[in-house]
């Protein structure tokens, strides 16, 4: 018996004219945000590189932060308030003072979030490459958020996996002691150092990608990034000499 199967090939057609218009709009908004000092300085080089690629534009970003957020257990995001935030390592006394003095409407959370760069491309080929690159350099929370062919773009994120979130105050009552907060901030600061190393690594990879894209229409082979990856693995391994790693991890590892 002869069986004939029809194969349907699905394709996506991206509206490039809409993409160009959207890119011009987003670049205008970015320039205004930079003039207003609303963009993290440490992430500006990354945005510049991505926006230099004719098939990409950035939409939002954060270089990584330690933050105190007033947020409900239930309810929409707009009910949340960013009470305090720091984009570098922070002193425990500043965090304790902020928590002690702030009277939350909901639950007060202490958070660490790694960097995030949200951007768009009109190319499925390049979108696929960016996700493969992110996985290759261990930015495993990166991914495609949405695909909008009519609007002319595919939305993606570069994002690492480091996160921390704990409730610290509710209805004026502290949920954490100063002594416990010391440990939490030590770990959050350690994550911030790790975040900065990975952010620098991404910048080098983006620079290599941009230089390749100036010559070739197709994405580079991932092996092109091996040297960068090896160098930054060495830099990450130096964090094992950090006092926080020694205090919280080394004893456990040695006892195994």
C-alpha cells in the first residue's frame, strides 16, 4: 500500500519597514533616557553595539541591581513600588537603614536581579544565533519572548540566572534581623561581582558579533567565542578567593 504524505512548510514573513520605523522610535527614546540619566552607565556599551547592528535594536535594559521593592502578594505589577535600588555592591548599613525607615504598603522584598538586555531583530536566523550564543556562554535565562511578524520584529532577552528574593518587612514589622541581613547582603554583593564579570563577557561577545556582521550576512560559528569564554571562566574561578565564597562555600566543599 502506497502512503502519500503532504509536507507543509511554515514560514514567517517579517515586515522590515515596520522594523525600521520602530528602531528609529526606540533609538530616539533611548537618547532621551540617556540625557535624563535613566540608563545604567555600565550597560551603555552593550546597547551601543546591539543598536549598531542593522537588524537589531534595544528596548530596555538593566546592568544588574540590588533592590528593595514594595510589592503585593497578589495584584498587578503597577501596584509595586521600587523603594531603593543599587547597581553595584552595597554597604549593609545603608540597606538596614532603608529597610528600617521604609513603611511598606504591601510586602517589602530584598532582591538581587542579574543584568537584562531586551532587544528586537527582524531576522529569524540572527534570533536563533543570539539564543544559541546566550546558551553557549551560560546566560541560560535568555530567550525569545515573542514574535510579531506584522509589527516587524522578534523580541529577545539576554539575561543571566543569578537571582535572590526574600521578604524583609510587612505591616511595619521586620521579618529579618540585622545579623541575618549581613549574610544576605554578603551573598547579594557576591552575586553582583559575578554579574559584572558575565556582563563584561557578553560585551566582548557582542563586539565580535558586530565585527563579523560588518563582513558577513550570516551569523558566526560559536567556536569564534571559545577564547573569550575560556578567559571569563578563569575570571569567574577567581571568585573562589572571595571572602564570601570562602565563608559560605569553601568549608562545605572541603567537608564533602
